């Protein structure tokens, strides 16, 4: 999926360990241009965290991401995972 918007915030990198090994994630929150006051939190995972290094809140960007859902014991969980993000 693709959309254009303005960065609202970039969270700190979160690190952890699972059964599959170590992982890291950083979330970027973008306000869409199409529907102002609508925000999408997108997770950059692993090496894609580097794509956020030169970005700052307030910048206009084009984001490419995947949306997926999976069922857990507590119900359905939906996530948006970053593929690419570029400053406009």
C-alpha cells in the first residue's frame, strides 16, 4: 500500500528477544494528506529502521507498507509494516 502524509512523531527503537532471536522495531506516525487528523502508525523492523534516520516530525513523506492481520488468543491484531519511506 502507498500513501502520502506528514510525520507526526518517530518513536524510540524498541529491542527484544523472542524464540526466533533478537529483534528491533521503531514506529513512525504519519498524518495522511487525504484525510487530515487521520494517523497511521507504521513499524519499521530490523534493517528498515535505517530508513527513518534522516526523517523528522513535520516532514512530508511517501510511505510504502504492508497491512496484515492475525488472530491471537485475545482476538485479531492488525499491523502496518514499513517497506520504504521517502521525503517529498
